[in-house]
C-alpha cells in the first residue's frame, strides 16, 4: 500500500454527494458484493449513507473498488481531485465532521439569495407538452421554474446539472400522469434526490408538491405529501397558493395574482361547477351563473395585446391560401368560454325561452352516417343522430346540430338573463385564445404546442367517433390561456362573415379588434372536430372553416365570448 496515492475522503464524499442518489449507492453495493442494509441505516440521510459506505470500504482496504465503480457511473467527475497531496482524513474524524455538517444542512438549504421562487419541474419525457405549458404559466406568474429543455445548456452534463438544480430549488413539482407513474427512469431518481433533501427540512415545509397532470395514482414515495390536480378546475390557483406560502417561508419573491375562480366539481355533470367559499369578486367575473336554472358557465381571461394571426407557409406546410399572410393583430382584453357550450347549458336556454332551433323548424340535421353525409329527419340538438338517439347521458358534451343563428340566439338570451355582454367570439378572439403563447411571443400550430396531436391531446380524425365531454383532454390539450377543446371535438361558430382575401388586405397595416366584413355568404367556424377526416391538419389553430349560417350539422357547436367586468 506504500505506493498508493492517498485518497482525500472529504473530496470523494463531495463528488459522490453531487452526483449520486440512494439508488446509485444500492447499485454500487450490489456490484461490490456489499449488503446495503448492513452498511446504511434505514433513517440515514444521503450524506450519512455516503459516509457509511466510504468508511465501510475504507476499513477493508476496498476504496479503490468503490472509486473504480463510481468512475464508471460518473466518468466526467473531477476524479483527479480525490488524490490530493494532503493526507487522507482518518475515517473516524471524517465521519464525525461530515455528520456535523449534515446536521447543519437545514441552515444551508434555507439560506438563499434574494430573487424569484425557484421551482424544479420533475417530469417524464412523455409529459413534456403539458409541462411546457406549466413552465410558461409559472414564468408568467413570477416564478423561476427549471425545465431541462429550457435551462440545461448545450454541452452540460444532465446527470450533473439536474441534481444541482434540485438542490438549488425552493420547491419540487413532481408532475405525474398515467404514463409517468408506471415508467422507470431518471424521473424516479429525481424524486428520490428530492426526498433526501426533504428529509432535512422542517416537517411543515412545503417543498415537494405532487402534481397530477391527469387522473392517476400517486406513487408511494410521494404519498405523504398532499397533491394538487392541475387538470381540475381551480387546480393551478391552488398550486399558486402553496407556492406563495413557500415563497414567504424562504424569503423569495412571488407576486402572482390569483384571479381565476377557485372551483370544485359538483355532484352533477362536469359542466356544473360551484364557486368555492372565499372566492373573490374578480373571480366571480369569470363565472356566469343562473342559479334558478342550475346554469354555470366558466370563462377565461385573455389580456389585451397583440398576437400573430394566420399562417406562415415556411413554418406550417399545411397552411391554406386564406390563412396567409401571417400578420399582427391587437385585441382589447376579453373573456372567452373555457369550454364549448354544453348540452346541459343549451337545455337551460331552451327551457327558459321555449326556443325552437333551426333543425327543429326545418325537421332535420346533416349527419355523418358512417360512410356518407345525409340529412336525417328528426335529428336536432337533443337527438343529434335522429329519433333513435338522445343526449340524456351526454349533458357535459358540447351541444351540436345548432346553426349560427341558434348560437347567436343563445348569446342574446344569456346577455339578457345575466346582465353580461355575451356574444360569439370574433375570429381573431378565438384564434388568440387558442394559440398565442405570450411568454415566447409565438403562435402555436396546435393549442398545446407545435407538436401534432396524439390521442391524449384531442378528439379528432374519428379516433373516438363521437363527441367527448368538454375538458376531457385537459390539461394536455389546453391552450396557453387554459381553454379546453379548441382543437377537435366540434367545429365552433365565430361571429365573423368569411372573406377569403381578408388577410391579404390587412398585410402591413395596423389591425385592431377586427370583426370581419359587414356581410357575406358564409360564417366562419374554427377548431376542427371529431369528424375531421384529414387528420392533424384539420385541427390546426389557424384553419378557417366556412359554411352558410343556417347549417345544422352533427359536429358543429360553439363557445361564447364576453366583455370583462370592471370591479
């Protein structure tokens, strides 16, 4: 042993602590024929576990084996630094000093420089589209999130930088879906690394927040922490409240305004939601409620500002002639329906007014029979496929077989009944709400991103063969503003008359709050539908549909728009 270079045990421990998690130590032990449980106690935190393993192997003159195994796992670590000229620290002294350091870990974690709340987004690659949207929303809320594709620089080693980012964070959001909870991989190592840090914090500290992106079970390893359902109404606002508590505890900056209505699902259909006790006046402006009719309709706020409307052929090969050129449009602030109008909501309108729709007056609606389109006698909004069908079990599906005139009549009634200014959205209002990413100053091709739709994003191209309940694809398929079903499910009527050359005439001009031509033959529809037979191109945000306004078709519906209330 006389010729062996001395190992600086302190530096060895630091290198392992920077890179390893408990799973790594277990693997090291298995590869070195060491019983992990006999070396590491059940309550040992990661620093102590590393010290125990170094001490155990050092006492048996097997440190070289540990170093060789660690080099194989972390080849780019500064291994030359562990062979310093200073003598090795005796194992007993090393253990005592390191344990003292571990006991001071609470102070080192709590100490932080002033600045925004730092949040690490732990997630699986399959959930990247939903996590990208969450990242943008957090940024807009004054949070400093860490996401690998945004914050990991070219040339950096992710195995090194991700643990460093976790240690530097104030909060870890563990983003979970049906796919991620079943998936092995680095996400589980991230969770375990976060758990090691959480063990050093006070019991009541908000550090790990399990966050469901969709309905799924929480893994046992995060079961001790109360989670939040991002897909549920009010889920993001509940998350912000937790982040505000954590920011206050660590002295971080977070000036997010919680304005969205905080709601919980009712016992009825998913379209019926009740404001939570304590909701604010500004939140009430995002809910239109007619209690006597059991009517509730949620709205989303879209702030004033400009956005890019239309398509750039260089960026979207599927762009149509009437979508070009892409141009800047300024819109005042407005509110838009979070979901398309449902069967239950339309039924309340009919009950209150005795309204007879175009399909009822004319005795039929245009229905796809499976191989062809045809007018079906007796088909209407409550029997969308004819006398043998009904929607009594589809109260939370979008209403269909309604004409533009029917949609306009619904808006007129809701304005009078609620005292709010309710109307169909203009084509520009619909498109901004569907695709404009304010953080990136980018017009997405689809509401969730520029990535074409998969089955988890929306109801399109006959992948379901019928309408689906509104919000079924939230949050993975939602727009940057939180609007659901803006791609697929049903085509949605807009207020504008259609003009094929309209975008050409706007090019190079200042355009503010456009409403389309004053007259025409066709009205505009947006969003595509479950019956789009041209796959993903048919549910792009910029695609413009047009039909005569008295059309009543099994995949036509609408959502509403409203002016904001100034409180």
